């Protein structure tokens, strides 16, 4: 018996089991300890290698997902190999009755994990029979969880891009959206889109919390990037809340709900990925609102309001920078 192999194998199986269950089943826990470090390392490697080149950065998310799955399989496979190597004659060759080498252990654990059912080797004794059964059970469980995890992540990626498309569909600049919605007396047609986008953003927050790898699925085009869309949406909400007078605004509860959704999104990403920028971003334009005849706040009032939400706007700029983007809504 080799206790070093037994301990190393047991630790490997235990570590990967905890990480897989943490990542795939614990919705509030985000990614497991191993997966979270792997995500950060691969994303950092991509940023250093490709800088702000968006096309190669689109490969970061799929790479993280595939490498993470391969690491899980390797740790599980290797852990069971070490466990069977640690026992005295844990496996018996049913064909030649000779000693078992590492290649044969690799083969035995592989077909046991993935239930191929070839019987070239058999466990020797009750303990190793139980270990073989656990190997098969862990393989079936892991494959099921991995497939479910992949489908859930891809669905979440689709939803976040749908959110980005919904925001960009309103217009390219926040002040232009308000000018187009102004009918001379009030803003028309904003309540329903804002309410829908707030709901979509809440879903995006839940998906990011459950599957943090979603954050690293980069979009080549800015209009499909959730980071840009969140900034675009918040600039629109900032103009509605602080840049215009109270008359003619969409319902306060809708604006407040949407701003709360943005705040939840920023808080979630700050905990895991995003550092606030050192300086706040450029202020959105209210001069164009005045040109369109929209009742607007004075420059002093608007500047004071932006100063009060300076931390939030620094978070938004940090979000944009973490996604290798430029600040939108520039004149």
C-alpha cells in the first residue's frame, strides 16, 4: 500500500467534487475556488496577449469553459488513478494475470468513469469493488452536471446578448433617446421598454451570480456588449432622474426600479471582477435636451447630482474598462 498515492488521490477527488458541486449547484456561491481562479488567470492571459482587440477576446469565454471542464475531468480521472495505485493489487488483469501499470490504470478508470463496461480489469476485493462503484457513480454524476452546466451557461450568454440588443435598439445616445421620446409635453413610449429592460437586467444579475463565467463571454461589437448597454441604460436613467424636470418623466417607480437593477449589477461585479475607476466618466449632455425644448436642470444642479452619484459612475467606468471598451455617449 502506498499512503502517498491514497492521500493524493483522495484529496484530488474531494477537491474536484467540491468545486464541481459548488460551481454547478450552489446558485448563490458563484464559481468554486478552483474554477474562479482559473477564470481569472485565463482572462488575464487573454488581456495581456490581445489587449483591447475584441475579436480574439471573444474566445476567452469558450476557452475558460472548455479548460475548466477538462481540468475537472483530469482531476477526477487522476484522483481515482492514484487511489487505485495506492492499494496492494487493487486491480486484477483478467487476461494475463500480470502486474498493472499506469497505462492500464488509466484505461480502467476511464472506462469505469464513462461506463464503457469493458471488463479487461477487475477490482480485487470488496473495498476496491466499492471504489469502482463510486468511480462509476462520480463519472455519471459529473457528466450529467457538466452537460447541464454548459447548456445553462450558453442560455445565460444568449440572454445577456438579448439584453444588450434591447438597450441598443432604443438608440445610440441617451440624450437622443429622450429627444425622440419627447412630444412637446412629456416622454412617450419609455415606460414599457424601461420596465422590460429592468426585468432583463435582474435576470442578468441572477445569471452572473449563478454562472460567473458568463462575464467573460466577450462580444466583438459594442452594441452587443452588456457592459456598454448597462452604461448606456444608466446614462439614460441619470438624465431622466437628474437632468430633466419632474414633469413629463416616466413613472418614478419605473426609473427607480431600473436604477436599482443597475446598482445590483454593479455591486455583483464589483465583488468578483470589477474595480471602480480612479476618475468619474464624462457627464452626459443636457444641452441637447434644452435645444429640443425639454425642461432641463441647470448645469449647477446637474453637476451637483452627478457628484452625489460619483462612486456609482466610477463603478460604471471601471466596468467599461474591464471589458476593454470606450465610454459611450461621447459627443
